[in-house]
């Protein structure tokens, strides 16, 4: 009778349906795991390891010590149903049978896990790799020649900034971090992002920041500023007084984070002193970067921004706020900030005509065609007899002959003929 009962139980065991599919969270993983992706297979592997941990723990508690060291072999009928480990290994052609013990299974699973972990690019989807800021090899993202030309031309079309072939490394280095932050793994994807993504406008501003050098300070190049104060501004004030027109318009094109236009404002305050309120003074300060303009509008700077500023100027025109310095309201109210793209003729045409234009260390980013476009725009903007001041290392030679250069010790300034 006992033999018949055992036979009946065995027959029922043979008819028992396979175990339910493995689960990872709320996702059912099919029994035929050869159809799974590598990431799903990895999830199966993680489940196997967890099962082995639980199985090992239970057997250590329930089995006597002797049984654990020498467990009897299972009947063939009970071993017919494959384990999760066997299923996983059957889907991996390179795997070999590591034995039937739990520890052999664990060893095989660990080897599979190590192999998969060492091949991160194969395990993880492109989205996962992008989130970690890696390219397909996990290295720094490199720019191909075709990607460089495409992105360089795009940048030029947007703002006139030209990156020469010899500065390909600059684009690669400066934009690498940005690609990683966005979760992109090629410069082609970044170009598409700039063209089609819903955040393309904001990202364009990030591109402008990364591809320009916003190195500036208050009272930068004091020699040129002395000439501006003593030869240009003092003369203009005298002429305006004589005409009964106490009005001065100055344009700071490419103002970065505001140090230049605020420096001009301080010089005006220092020259006119108490008379400043009798004058209609407007300093128009424009830049391509919204981030730089936001800094400028706040008017708060670190000590580093004042490194070229005379101590008496700091004492008189800045308010100490902790470790920072804030420009005084009298200087701040003379300046109006706004974004401008110097490659856009329509935007340039909207700037009120000026007595003086500052555009220092900006045209170095342009090719000859763009330089001519911008310089001609400045000429059209300037009132007769107006002045143009560019960077001390810049020149209008071979760019424009419409301005008359005036040579001074340590600086050249350009004047529009009356």
C-alpha cells in the first residue's frame, strides 16, 4: 500500500506544471530566457543569486551537519524540472556545467556575473550609458572630423563664432562635460539636441558659454582706460557741454558678466561727480550669454574680479557683503543689460546710436567676414566723430578702413570721421 502511495505521488509530481515565471519587480520574465535582452538576463542572474542565498541559508538551518556535507542524490524524476540557474546557463553558449552542488551553481553564476559586469557596454542600454556620461567604450567622448565640421558650422551660423581646424581639441574638451551632463554619448547627438530638443534654446546659451572665454575684471587694461578717460571721455563731455546737450550714449558690446560697463560707469561718476544727475547717461551693455548677463544684473562680484582695480576705487564704489563686493547703486543705474547676437543685423540695428562703442576681446572669435560685418555695424551705430575701442591685442588692419586710427602710448583707438 505504501509503495502504491509513493507511485501515485510520483505520478502527480511528473504532472506538476513548471514553476511560475521569475519576476523582477512587477515585470514577468518568460521561461524561455534565450529571448531576453542582456539586461533582463542580468536581472535573472541577480534573482538566481538571491535564491541561492536563501536556499543555502535554509539548508544550513534544516539539514543535519552530515546531510549538508553529503546530501543524497535526487531521483531523476525530481531533477527533471530545470532550475533557474540551469535555464540561465542554457541560454549562454559559452557557459559550461560547473557541477550540481549549490556552490558549483553559485560559482557558475558568479562567473557569468563577472563576465557581464566587465562588459558594461553590452549589459547596459545606450540610455544607461548616457546617464553615466560614457560613450560606447566608457572613455572620454571624442569628436570625429565630420562632427567637428557640422558643429563648427552650426555655431558659426548661430552667432558668428568661428572655430578653426587647429582648435578642434578646444571644442572637444569644452563640450565633453556638457555632453555627459545631458546624457549624450556623441557629438552628433549633441548637434541634434541643439536643433530639435525642446530645451534647445537654453542649451544654445550653454554652447555660447562653453565656446567663449569670459575672462574679465574691473579696470582691465588700465592704460587703454586712462586714454579713454583723459582723451575720449573728457573731450566728449566738453563738446556736449558746449552744445548744451548733456547726453552720452555708450555701447558695451560683448560685456560678459558686467565688469566693463560698470567700469565705464565708475569712470563717468568719477569725472562728473555731483553733476552726474544733470546728465542723461545711458550705457547699453549686451552679451550673447544669458548666464553672464544674469551675473551682471546682480552686480555682486568676488575679490578676484577686482584684482586690477585700484584700492581707492573699491573703497568708494563697492559695498562689502561678506566675502563679496556689490557695485554701488549710482553706478548700477547707469547700465542697461540685454542679450544680443552680433551676427544678427536686425538686433544690431535696434541699439540706440552711440557716442562711444566698446568691443574688447570679442572679434577675436570671428573670421574675417564676420569681423567686417560687426565693425560695419559699429560704424553705422556711431554718431559722427564717435569712437570705437577694441582689445589692445586686436586690430582693424585689413578689416576696415572707414575708421581713422588714433595712436596713443600703449593703445590705439578708432574714430568715425565727422
